């Protein structure tokens, strides 16, 4: 983090006019004031943030919005000084407090100087909540993200609606830091470990958010009320605080011992965790750690000055444009999938059938019953396997209940919806049937041919194959038009991507049903052609195939790892191979070599490593400590090793070539779809902005096909830090 100064400045003397130029067509969130009578003749000024749009266009905090908010706070300060009001409260329009800064405007900021002005304006405006001369409150009535939560943190007191679905400081996920007070105010409100979780850990876990209950438990909110009378109850509670009849305790606020003993140690542990998980290239997580560490001492004004400098650095850096490109893919393109048929064509799903009762099948069943809340039946070869699968699902439901994620009533309902059978006739009334059996073409063909005898003419069949031809899987079906690929990534509950595979025979009703179900499962779906590996596994097979080929020809494991570190993936190629299973990895490489023998290598050594069982040495806690001596011996014998630079060039150029071929063959419709798949299905770093912008920036696109995937190129760094999700071949 750049710490150019921590000397407080007078924000009132700053000229914010350059920000107005950037704001352009800002959708202004107005600060609407009305007086609310309290007990004892007192008055509460209630400020409602409202941009005049419905809930699909959240309140955002642009320059014009912040300047208006600042002016309103000045008016209320004057009124408080005259004794006209005795408290100020801020809330939002229905379902929304605020979703932070408008990222589309942030990305247009032309310089570090203007970026610093945005940080300063946030501090200038929101900071006035703590200098009104009367108690200030924020009633968190809905979505509160980033700057929206920082509005609340700048106030004296906070209440939260029990139904609020998302409260978070997601800035680190986007290549930024909480720069309007959050990096200082939050740790000093809820303690160092809780703050690290909210500011650093949660954003790097696929941008995890808090519920209203979470916010209360952590101490972000002082009280929680139900939705029906949330505003009335919050006003009544604020009245008690102002009158002195209600006292507020904050048990999570850091004490002297925590500041002296735990604070720096917790930050140090977090730093080591980040270095081991994501490397050291991503700027924003480490800038956030620096700010949180510094929040232990010093004044709020000094902390705000540090935030100004850190946010200015990040706004003007190379990682933010790439992060915003990634963010827009996930937030916009993923919600309007290219090539998706009309939703009205989708068939209703009243019952789900799962063929298989192993771990993957059981994960499917759990996800379907939780999200669709319809009967789910699983089947397998014998009753013992079925019973084991049902027991696993019931156990996972119990775990959700024990963690407070679902109520006991919901847990009972979900358990009642899950049944197991060995009689395929029990699938007769299933509307959606998905298989999770062994990844062998003949097995899948026979399973579907058998189940088709028992299901209704309108039932949809889905296969979770990762590399086989979906069209060939349906070769024995009487009605192949009802078959669609529905490729999950592991772990099923966590990974947000589903590749929906459209075969030449798949009809629009089937494809539409698959897309609608994916959305109901809260997954992002990308439609792909029926081609080996689809998108994610084809790209990863290229990367892993080149890595194994380098080893096969005599290049040490260590050199390969170091060569590909600049991709910033969540794990090395050999960690990935062990995670997915060496036999699975070998099968995927074989499949691609069979389909494209001139571009994908087969690896006899990988099959030998699969029989050996491992590549890496690990300590008792599972941390990688080196390479297994037996694995090193197995791959010994190559006589033409290559350098790290040669490996990196081969992989970059190979990926550029393969992705260009995929686009030319219309596997997906645009490079953005490739990037979306890699971001959501392979943990490709957000700060990198997807794989195709990276290949443009390092010159691979130009070297391979004399052009670029994007015009103009997406600005960013040539190498980037890792993402938090785990890439999985499944």
C-alpha cells in the first residue's frame, strides 16, 4: 500500500468539481428528509436514500449523490444546533439501502488524482454522520454493499431488517478496498478477527455476503427487527436511545488486550494465509490488510487519509479495469446467457430423478431438493447403495440445520422430499432426470436407454458428463431431443457454473428447461456446443497437457510450476491433477488427444502416476512440501527439457490457438463466454479479467492469429493473482 501521507486534511477545502465531469449521466440517489415525532416532544429527521427507480436498479453513491447527501447533512447539523431535531436516521427505499459506488463510473476515472478525489468525497460526505451534534442512526432495511454498508458504519448506531439478504464489503473481490471508512471503522467496531472475515476472507470466497442475523451476531448492527414493522420498531428503538432509556452494549468491540496482543498477530496470520492461497500479485487484499493493521492505533482522520491514498492507487492501477470487466461478465452477461431460448418454453418440474447414489449424485439430489423444493428420488444398483446415498443427504440437511442455515421445520420438509429406490418405475412421474454414473460412454448410453422406458414423454434427461459426447450418450434413446448436457463443477454446492450442452438433436423446450433450472439452482449457465471438454475442461486440458508434456520430455516438476505461476491460478497444475484425481485427469487428456491428436498430448507417465497414487508430498496438515520421490522417479528419463520461458510461451500460444478455434467453431458465441466459464468454473483470477484479455495483453493472440480477442484490449496486468475458488475437472 502506498502511504504517501497519513496527515489529516480538511475535506471542506477540496475542489470536487472534476468528479462531476466523470459522473456524466449518473442516476442520482436523492436524500429525502421528513421529520418523525418522538416521545417527549423530540424530533427525528429521517433521511431516505432513493434514486426513484424500482428494486432492480439499486441506489448507488456517485459524486452528485454524495454532494447532495453532504449538503443535507449540513442542513441537519444546523437544525440540530438550533434544537429543532434530536436525532438523524438514514434508511433506504424498499429492499435497498445502497449498493455502493457505481462501478461503471469508477472505471472511467481518468487519473490517480481524480481517483483520490472520489475517496475524499466519500469521507467528506459520509463522515458527517458522526459530527451532527445529535445521535445518528442507520436503519439497514435492505441490500447494503460496499459504500452502502459504509454509510451505516459512519453512523453512531445501526439496526437491521431480519430479512436483509446481502450485507458485505466486497471491494477486495473487485480489486479495491473499503475506502470510505470501512477499513478503519469496522475493525474498531467488531474486532480484528471479525473484520478480517468481512473485509478479506468473505470477498475471496466467491464474494460471500452476510444476512441480517449475521450482521447482528458480528456486532455490525445493534438491533434486529422483523420486516413487517422494521421502520416503526427502529424509530421506537432510536427514540429510546435518544431519551436514554435504551443502552447499547458492543461485546465484540476490541479491548486493550486485543489491540496489544491479538491485532497484529491476526493480521500476520491472514497475510500468510493469503500468500499461500493466492500468491502476492493481487494488490487489493494486501492493501486492505495494511489498512486494517494500521487501524489499531491513531485517529480516524489519519485512517481516512490512508484510505484516500490506497484507494487512489488501486483506482488508477492496472488490476481494476480487468476486475470490472470480470465483474460485468458475472453480473450482466451471466444473467442474460447467449443463445438461451425463450423461458416460456421451459417445462414445469414437479419431481426430480437422480440416477446414481454416490457422492456426486447425492450432492445433486441435495442441491435440487434445497432449491426446487420438489420430491427427489435417487436410484442405484442395489438397496445398500441407495440407503447410503439417502443417509448422506439427510445428514447434510441436518448439518445445515445445526449451523442455523435452515430451520428445523424446513429440514424436516426437505428430508421428507428425498427418497431412494431400486425400482425404475418410481421415476415414472419425474419431469427431470439427471445421471451421475461412471464416465464411460456405454454405461451412460445403457442407463438412459433403460430409464427412458419408465419416464413420461415430456421428461427431460440430463447428463453430467465432463468430456464425453452428449449426442453419442443419447444414441440409444428413442427421443434424443429430450437430452441435454448439464455439467456441474465440484464441489457442486459451491461452484457457480453449469455448462449447458446443446446437441444437434436437443430441442428448444429441453434447452429452455435446463437454463431455467440452472437459474433456480442459483447457478450461472453458459450454453456450449457438444464438443470434447466443452469449455472449461478443454482449456484446462490444454494447460495441463502442456505441463505434463514438459515433464514427460525431461523438465522438472519445479520448473513447470514456476513457469506457470504468472497465470495466477488457485493452485499449481499438479495440485489440480491430484485434486480431481490423477485417473480422471489422465482420462480427460486421453479424450482430448483422441479428438485433437495434433494439438493435445497423451501422457503415459500420467497413467503411471495415477497407479502410483500421488505426485506431491504433503505434511500432516495437508500442506504441499515438495514432490514425491516415487513420482519423480516415474517421470525420469526425458532427454529434451525446456526452460520456464519456453513452457510459458507454449502454454500461452497454445491457449490462444485453442480458444480461437473454439470461437471459430461456435463452441460458445463470444470470448466473453470463454472468460465467464473460466472465472466461474476454473477460479480464473478476477484481477486478470478473464483468460482472453490476458492472452491479448501478453501478445499471444497477436503471435498466433495476428489479432486480438478484444478491441480495444482490456487493460490489466500480464500476470495476476489468484482467485479464491478452486478449479475442478469433474
